[in-house]
């Protein structure tokens, strides 16, 4: 891949990394809300618990994507960026443009998702 394209993708990934770090931080702060549950009625406590769980799950997704972004940045530094982790073929730049932290080419992504559905079902 050309150096200018790698620079472009690195900038996109660094921007995404900053955004995700901010999101994960906000989610963590919300989960540590210091409100006293003892002064709320049962309905308020249930609503607070649900909201905390909801934000925790959002945070889990953000943390997973953040790991993918960090991995992609590492691959740029190592000269391995843009290769499918499953088959080793180049990931099309059009896909990387849409998802710069993509780990797989389209065909392998479909296979991975199919295997995950089979394992979950």
C-alpha cells in the first residue's frame, strides 16, 4: 500500500481511537455515579440499574472496537496493515475506507460471522 494511503488510514484510526477513549471514559464515569440508591424508591433503583447495565454494554462494544483500532495502528507500524487475518489476502481499500480497523476481507468476514452464528445457535 502506498505511503500516502497508510498515512490517511493512520489519521482515521487515531481520530477513531480518541473518540472511543472519550466514549469509554464517559461510560465508566456514568457507571460510577455516586447516587445513594437507598433514598430512591424501588422503581428508580431498577431504572438506574438498567441504565448502568445499558451503558456498560455500550462500553463493552466500544472497548472491543478500540482493541481493533489499536491492533490496526500496530499493523501500520509493523507493515502488515490491510491484510486479512484469516486468508492473508489484501483487504480492498474501499472496505478499509469504510472500516479502517477491518480485520478480514469481505469473504472471510462472512465466514467468521457464519461461524459465530452457528456457535451461538
